[in-house]
């Protein structure tokens, strides 16, 4: 079953398995096998989406499908390719969970501002 949990804080880690608590103090396990570096102990996350499964040893656990299922901030931007080296000619798509978001980007590593290039279509990396 695909579920979404909101406003959680990661409290423990045994990578790639994380323990998180919600606003009411309830604990849950998140098994981030597909994106173990997307979560960090001590950080809060606005929304985590994943498949809810049952593990015979641990009980219920949430498995995010990719790093884009883990949102630290609702105003975050997710790229279709992970950080690091990108093969020349690859198209990178940028998305935001915020409906109607304007996305600005740079290609020189500087912090984007509203004066930077506005994202309107996939970016081909050359």
C-alpha cells in the first residue's frame, strides 16, 4: 500500500533502516534501501511517501521508492538524476511538490535566485 507520512523527525539510524517519530510521538521504521543517504538523524521531514510493508522481524516499515519520495521542505526541488557525475547528453528534469512553483537554476554551482534562469523544460547536460 502506498502511504504518505507528514512532519516526522528521524531519531535513530542503522543505515539503511531509520527510526522516525511523528508529531504525536508515534514511532515508525523507514527502510530507505533505494536512497539511504536521503535521510539523516536529527532532521525533520515534511513528507515521506513509500510502500508500507510488513517485515517478520520489525513489523510495519515504510519503503520510499526513490529519494524524490523524501521531502525535507515542501519548497524543495528534486532532480531526475542523482547528484554527482552526469553523462554528457543526459536530460535532467526538475520538479517541486509545491503546485505552481517557479524553479530557477544555475549551471555554475552558484546559488540560484529569481534573477537566474527559470526552469521551463528539461536541461540537457553538455
